[in-house]
């Protein structure tokens, strides 16, 4: 298990070196901007040739808007390919380690309050789905007791998690920014398992 921890730490350094140079950080920031811009342009095009404020557009303005949308979509799709490639590389390296344990990063992707006492969290993790291990996402809902203040999570649905690479583009982009937190959580659990094994063989 000590060897496993060393492998995990070495792999984490390799993954970070591969995944988070400045150019990738810039790509993520650009993709978030482009995604927002693409959504706004698509919405305008969908609203019956109406621009901001509901002002009706001419044919030329409408054509320019579609051209802008096409450019934004091309940039977004190119950036998405990079995100998918990085996530697939991380997933491959983690599965090759044969860790054999599940880890989740609480509140890593989003945490929203649905109502006065209900909450919903979307979390990034490394988990087994079916017979294989994947980078994964799951959505959990819970409630806080209005009297005691105690919090209780609702039972997860089955299978309860989705492979990250099958999630929406927005989720994949955001998840990439939180991969270092997941690696730290995996390291922590590996350290804990190593300590338990060491204690057991004394």
C-alpha cells in the first residue's frame, strides 16, 4: 500500500503537469466565455429575428448573427475536444492504478438551496459504474430538520452516478477545474488505507 501511495503521488504530479499548464487554464477561461456567448447568440437567433430588447432585425443583421453563432460554436467545439482529451487521460491513468476505492469531492461542482430546508449538490468523484471505474458525477439531494438542524441526505438512485465524459459540456468544463481536489482526496484515502494496513501488521 505504501508503494500504491507513492505511485498515486507520482501520478498526481504527472497529471497536474499534463493538465494544468497556463495554456489549459486559459482555454478553460475562454471556453466559459465562449459558451456563454454562444448561448446568448443562439437565444437571439431563436427569438424570431429579434435582437436585444426585442428589436426586430434586418436580414443582414440576422445573417451576421448566424455567422457569429457559427464562429462561437466552432471555437467552443474545438475547446471541448481539448477538455475531453485531458479528462480521458486523467481517467486512464487513475484506472491503471487499480485503486479499488470510491472517492467524492463534496460541493465540488455546485451546491444550491432548492427550498427553505432542501439542498442539492453536484459532486465530482472517482467511482465504479457497472464493472468499470470512471471519473464520475452524481447529484444528491438532502434536507435539514427545521427543529434540530440535523441534515439528512436522500437515498441515491441506482446507479447513482454518471460517467463524467458522458455529462454535459458545462459539467465537464467545470469538473476539469476541480480535478486537483479529487487527486488530493484520492491521496488522502490512500494514505489512510496505508496507515490502517501498517497498523494491522504490527
